[in-house]
C-alpha cells in the first residue's frame, strides 16, 4: 500500500507533499481535481512541484479523482504498468 500525504524533502528542505507515494520506488501519485488544480497560480505551482520531483528522481503520475473513485484497482494497475515500463 502507498503512503498517504507523503512529504518529500531535498537535504531537509520541503519539496512537496504528495497524495500517495511508494518512497522506495520514488513513485508519487497525485490526484488532480478541477477544484484544487485550476487557474494560473495552481497550474504554475503544480508545474514547479512536479519539475522538482523529477529532478530528484521521482516519477509522478497524475490521476483524476474520478478514476480512483470509479476504478481504483484499474487505476493502480495502469500506474504500476507505466512505472514498470519506465523502470525497464
């Protein structure tokens, strides 16, 4: 099971709090909703945070809240398959 609301730091400096994480794999799952991720400011914040995660070697997957609500197992299976492709 992933860790919820996982804090990622770089040399003790806060980088991000991701919705779900598999820290040993450096795999983050971020739920995206229109409510919290719309508008210029939110978009810029998301881009900056995801760029920092990538520089630290994390793979961040974005999913819609609806995907997790309607098909949680299928959503996690798709994320895992994508991770395995990238890690190969």
